[in-house]
C-alpha cells in the first residue's frame, strides 16, 4: 500500500505544513491522506508526481520497509511435541474403545475409558492454548498499528479515525481447528441473557457455529470496522502466521470510550479480565474511563511475580507511549515523566496494595512499566526496550504458570482415572460374587432406630416431669416467704425480688435438666452410630467417613437440632459429640439461648430483669393492693404462689422442653433417612452387572485392569 508519510519524510524530506503549501492544500488534508491513502484523488497524485519528479508507477510502488515482526522463540515447542507423541500413542486405544462401544454401548468399562479419554483431550487442548496479550487504549492511539508491527504484516485495518469496532482475537494459523476453513470467523453480538463470546471456547465447534455471523479472509475485518456494515459483530477470531503467535495470542480491542455498540463493552471487559498480560497505550493524560479500566486491570491481572522467579511486580502490564516519533528526545523524556506521574496518581490506591512489600513507589513502578514505541522505519531505537520486555514476558514468564497448571492437571487426571477404573473393577468383582447389596442387618438397624426413638421419648417425658416437680416446689408459699425474708426488702420491692429469683432459678434448672439428659442422649446416639458404622463397613462401595461427613453437613443445615447438635466431624471412630446450646447466644436453632421468649415473648430466659414472670402475672403494681394483714410477708407469699401456679409460666417452660426433644427426634429422623438412602444407592451399584454372565464380568475386570495400568502409566509423550 502507498505510504504518503514515508514518501514525504524519506523521499521529499518535508513537513506536512510545507508539503501542503507546495500543493496548495490544507495541512489536515495531508494528515488525513497519510492515515487513509486510498482516499487520495488522481489529481492529488499527479500533482505529487510533478512536485517530486517521479512517475505515477514509481509513486504508488514507493513504501518504506515495514518493521520486522517480533521474532521470538516458541516457548511451547516442547509441550507441542509431547502432546503430539501422546496423541499418537493413544490412537490404537482410542480406536479399540470406539469399536467396543459400537458393539456394546452399555459396557461400563469402555464407557469409563471413553470418559477418561475425553478428559485427557481437554487437557491436551488446554496445553496447546497460548496466553492472551490484550492491547488496550483510546481510539486512534495506534493499537492496531502496534499489533500489525508485532505481526510484521498489515492485517488489521488502520486509519486516522477510530477503525476497530469489534474485539479481534489473533491466533497462529496452526491453532486453527480443522472445522474452520477460513482465515477469520466473525461472531454475532450476544442475544438477551447470553454472555459475550468466550474465546476460550474457540475449540468447541457447536459453540462457535452457534455464534458465527460470517467467515472469510482477513479482509473481512474491514467490513467489521466503523466504516463497515457489520455493526452487530461481537468478536472476530483471526488466524495468521507470525512468530509471536507461536508463543501468545494477541487481542486488539476497540478504543476506550469509542462509539462502539453496547455489546462491545461486555466483550472488552471479558477480553480484559481474561487477559494474561495487557499492553496499554498511553496517548494522553488518563481520563476517568481510562483510570477506571486501569484500576480494574491492576486489581485483577494475575501476579506472575509470585510464581516466576525474577519477574517484576506487575510485569505483565506494559504501558506504551505510542507514536513516540512525534517528539524530539528532550520532549519525549519530559512527556514520558509527565505521563508516568499522571498514571501513578490515578492508580495510587490500586498500586499501593501491590507494591507495599516490593520496596518501590507507585511512581517508580509506572515509570519502569512505561515504554516508548514507534512503528515507523528509522525509529527502531524507540521500541527496543518495549520489544525486549515483551519478548521476556511471553517467552520466559507467562509460560511458567501455564505449564505448571498443565502438569498439575495431567497428574490429577492420572490419579482420578486410576480411581475411576478401580471403582469399576470393584463393582464388577462384587457383581461376580453375587453380592446382595444389603450386608447391614435390617433387623439390627430397626432395633437400633427404635431404641433411639424410645430414648428420646423417655428423656422428654422425664425432663418435663422433673421440671414440673421443681417448679411447684419453687412456687410453694413457704419457699417464696423464705425468699422475701432473705431479701430484707420492703413491701413495694419484695414482689420484684421474688419474681427475679424464680425466673433465674427456672432458667438454671431448665438448663441443668436438659444438660443432664443430653449427656445421656449422647451415649444413645453413639451406640446407634457404632452399629451403623459396623454395618456400613461391610457394605461394598461405601465410604463410611464420607457418609458420616455428609450427614454432618446436611444436619447443620436444619433449622433446629435439639440435643442432636453434631460436632465436626463425627470424631475418631466416627462417633458423635453433642452440645446443649441452652446458653446465651447458642449457635443452632435448637438452642434456647438468652433470648428465648416464654409465652407472649415477655419472659426472657437469661435476661434477669424485673420483667420475667411479673409480665405473666400482670406486673408487680397489680399485686400491691393485696398487701394486708398482720404479717405481710406470709400474705404476699401465699398470693404470689397462687398466682404463679395459675399462670402459663409452668406450661411454657414445659413447651420448651418438648420442642427441644421434638427437634432432636426430627434431626435423628433426617439422619436415619440419609443412611438408608446411602444403603439403597450402594445396593443398586453392586447389582449393576448381575445380568451378565460370570465370564463376561471376568473379561470386564481384566479389561478394566489393563486400561487402569495403561492410563496410569502415561507420561508426557511416553509410556513408562
């Protein structure tokens, strides 16, 4: 393509202003044509030929040499080789599994093997994926020009006005899946309720076809620009051949605050938050939108310095002062320092948390991350430091956490596949032995359950009777008179003293009664669980620890537990400990706590105030008129006793006890149901192959053992 700027600078050695004077045009017209040379008229080109003394062919063929692509080594070549060798080694096994399932779709061994292979395929796909380097900045900051320079090819359209209208994900052509034939696929904007296009699902054929808008060569990008007709494009997946794409994917984005469709806000956010590294073009002082975006980047960008030895803090954030060729050296130094201060100020809070322990100030950090860049020939020295930093980032630093994650995923897959095959083998062997699936004695289970229910009913009845007997002794006239005499209070104050004392004693007695019974119940529940545990241990395919931990988790979700407040977990030997939560601020719904209301929510247990029982009997003031006779203590005690016995206080306390044990019984019922469900499920599992003959099951066991050892022995690209 004809490059007017290069022709003006290199051939003519003129400024825009001087060339405009010589051609009798406005300077902004020259500036526009330098950005969009295809808009030059024949008349303009002829006048330019006359001025420069060249022929039209010589003029149109003139262009300055493009910068060379960033020629970095492929940091993933070894992984690609390992994946390739591993895939080749799996060919025969894969074919055997497919053929076997075609003959017997219900073969559980081959079904499991197919699932294991599918999981491995996902890991291998992730292993060949590259980190994403996202380029961000204002409109016309030079993002597309920078990406073209890194690629070493004019692939993305550029112009003097905003050009990029959709997020462009650029991958190496070797990463193109076989079902994509074109250079580029354009994906539509998300429908209502849909998320933006997820490039990390670009190997999912059904997903991509469901989002595809159109496909074609790289020239299709022009149609998705601001001047194009495809304004409903959400994202573009482009495949190109460039050295840098061997080690990372590049992402070109619309300009910040540019006039893009609303859907692009979501796609840009997705591309930014999903980035492994960010190149942010600094064209001017940051406005509010730039500052907000950068703050989000600083807070969410992965911190590679914690996993890569020698990597700088926020080393995967590169701030770039693009078009640095606009300034002379002195001006460039001043502008760079000014930009660093401005960006450090807007990022102060976000940066301070990242550099607190790094021995560096936010200003120093930004200055270290701020690089100059120019895509013009002859200004390569402005880009040296940026290119060197980017090369180190994509070759030496970004691969480290990614390769570690792949190694970890592969190791986990091997362990999980072995466990899966061992479970299949165990099931087959149980079927071979014609297990009934119900080794736990039904009679023993029912006896244990009945004993537990009888214990709950007994304790409930006993606690109620014990509390009633105590309460009636507590409100005996002689006992009340003793309280009055011991207080030494006057007639007007004695009533409150009596009610506070009985309220306090009632709460203490209630707590003592329930605590004693709860300790007894704990022994009952431990005996029950010991019987269950002994039975479950004989059940093939059941993990006793997992079942009891699941029961613990489920019971904690109940609104109330009563005495069955289970500790975490069931303790050594899978027993249980229980806690009576009849204390201030008790943790579960079964707790009475210091705020449990009695009657009409007026008598507060644990809140020993003049309210309490007085609220139930009508208040101390209503009793004052009864004070008469030669010995007022005796008269007051007798009348208080009569009134308390007739009040709902006793029945409300008894209701608390009854509710406590009903909650206990409900929790135990929940536990029993969960255990029976587990036994039923286990019984179904051990019967799953009983319809097959013994020889068939023996063959399945042998096949499962071979597949277990085969997959368990796989390494990267080899077999042990």
